[in-house]
């Protein structure tokens, strides 16, 4: 069984102990992840701190390394994707897509031209400009649902901007990130990229380290709030990409046969373990039954299975806690009178599987509707007045994504603009354009990831005033 090591200062290290990582489809051990000690977290941050000045001074070396990282990922895409499938559960064709997306992200930043200095004044007496400087050591903390792309979306811009990084993956899916560290060991100079693994305690040691200047975090609202509070004492910069409870509004003119498949995948891709998956579906009452029928038909023919089985459409939930949470939310919904149209149960056999579940008969006030469930369950809620649907969609502490489904594009756009969501779609959900800043309103986050706004988070401004000698 393979043991996966930490990457600290350009060297692979065993941890203070080995944590077993289970395949969520079989509950068998996939491999062992080294868990970092406090001393190793310190060593990783110190290594990043020591590497910072040299790395920040050499933009060309940064571009070259990022381009090399892209090609190393492409060369190793099969082994990396298989490991993601085995520890996270998603079908291989999607994890191959994840690795391809990560390679493309490294490539994008290898060729990215950061905006130059803004000149405020430039004459015989004075030159004044606004420039950007990297921050120093960045702590990158990631969740378990899409482990490699979510990390690379942080790494590539942070490194391009001249920062050094200490990354910490989720304790549920650490192996692919540790393998990534092994693959990139010689791509970056020692100390520029470090990877420590472990649970929330290791995350806390890393994020509270005095030499960390920026925390870039993707994960739950609860952990995000803790990090925000913890960062205050040291005024560390932070970017928070947190949970969502996305609403989709299907208007009375929508073409159900045409949109059912896209709606289904908007809710169920990765077994619903997507921050901006559709988690509440509001439908005009005239289309309620046809929509339920179409979604149930699609749910019932969905093939559940191991991620490495080519027939599989949906894998399991990634860990037992998540499965138990989804089961508890569905049981609570039943108590509140929910009608379960498909699924609703864990199938027989090993693994954390849960059949795609279409639910109706519940609304606001029931946890399955109010909270982020992060699983393969979709409550469908009829409305008669679109104003009421907009109000319900916005009556949430979350504000990550939202979509409107209609044949009337102008009306769809007008409604989408009124939804409290950092990502708003018409007749689609999930698609993120390259270069788009991804960020959530309200509890769904702080700051942006991706695009120029996301890139700028990895630097501070410096106003440089130069007095020219009078000759
Ligand atoms: P989580 O908050 O439990 O864990 C995320 C990471 O934080 C893990 O690496 C964990 O070990 C670490 N951590 C836990 N406690 C910590 C602490 N006190 N200090 C520092 N680090 C700590 O989240 P999760 O369950 O792994 O991920 C699922 C959540 O992530 C969902 O809410 C989902 O919506 C969200 N998510 C958001 C986005 C986005 O882009 N907005 C993307 C993917 C997932």
C-alpha cells in the first residue's frame, strides 16, 4: 500500500503518523497520508519564507516553472486522475478533466501578463506610480470535493504573482495533493511550494502561523468564519470560497424536455458535492409535474458505481460523515412531510452511495431546503408568482450561484440580475468561463478567485514616489 509523503523545502518527508485514506466506493484503504507535526508545519512555512525573496525577484523563472508544471501534470494525468477517483469517488472521465483543467490553469498563468504599473505622474521633478508587490507566504487550504483543480486555482496565480505557498489538502482526500507535490518537487525551487497534510488542527497551525501573510481557503462556511476571526489578530489577508445553496428558477415558458438533462447534472454532478450545484429548484406550478417526471426518469436510469468503472455516471459521497449528513437531512425532510419521488436511500452493499433523490412537499423552514446539503438530493418547490420565487431564492444566508430557465432570454437576464449570487446563469448552471472571478455573496465567501480580481488578491499595492534630482 502506497505511503504519500509531505513536501517541505524541496524534500519529501514522512509525517508524525500515517493516516489511512479510504476508497468511498469500497471502504478499502487506498493509501496512507503523512500527517504533519507542528514542527513540520513550522519548517514548511519557514522554508516558504526563506524562498520568497529569490522567487519574487525572478518573474521569468516563475513563468518557466509554471509551464513545466503544466507539462508534468499532462504527463502524469492518468495516475493523478485515477488517484482522485479512488479517494474522492468521481468517475475517471471527470477526474481526467479535472487534471486537464489544472494543467490548463498552470499554462494560463505561465503566459499571463499581469497589468503593469499605473503611472500617476512622470515629469522632470517627480515620477509616481502604483505597483503591485507579492505578499510573502500564502497558506492554501482546500476541501475534498474537487481537490486538485481547487488547489491549482490558488497555486498558479499565487506563484505567478511572486508568492511562495504552503498548501494543506483535506484529510478526506489528501493523497492526490501529496502526489502532486511529489510530481512538482523539482519543478519549483526548494521552499517555493510546500505541502503539509492533516486535519483541521494542522490547518489551524498553518493559518495562524505568524509568517503567513495571506490565507486562501475553500471549504465550509463554519471553517471560513473561524479563519476570518483568527486572521484578524494579525491582519492577514484572506480569500474565502465557501458553501452555497444555489436556487434555480424554472419559469412557466421553459422547455422541460430540452432542459431536464442539464438541470439534472446541474444538481447531481459529482453526486451533488459541488459548491455551486443546484440545491433548491423552484418551478412554476404549471410545469411542476412534467419537471418532476423528467427528473425522476433521469434519476432512475443513473448508473452508480466505482469511479474507475467506465459505466459509472455517479460515484459515492466522499466520506461517511457526508453520507450520514445527507441521510439525516432526508430523514428530517420525511418527518416534515416530504414526498420522495426517487432514491431516498443508501443502496445495499459497501460504499457511501446515495441514490439521486428528487423530493417535493417541503419548503422554507425545513433543513433540506434552508441548509447546504452537499449531496445527491434535490428539493423541487412550486411557485405561482415569480416575485415570490425570487424572494425565496434570496431569503438565504448563502449567495454563491443561481440560475433562471426560460425561453425569454431578456426576461431571464433581468431576473438573474436580481438574484443574490456571485455567479448567475440563464439556461445553464455550473459553467465557469475562464477569466471569470468566482466569489460568493453573504456567507458564500469573501473576495474572488480567478480572473484579474482573483489574481490581484495575491498582492498588495505600493505607491512609489520618486523625486528626481534637479540638475
Ligand atoms: P471544511 O471547512 O470542513 O474543510 C476544508 C478544509 O479546511 C480542510 O482542509 C480542513 O482540514 C480544513 N480545516 C478544518 N478546520 C480548520 C481550521 N480550524 N483551521 C484551518 N483549516 C481547517 O470543508 P469541507 O467539508 O472539506 O468542504 C465542503 C465545503 O466546501 C462545502 O461547504 C462546499 O460548498 C465548500 N466549497 C466551496 C467552494 C467554492 O468555491 N465556494 C468550492 C468547493 C467547496
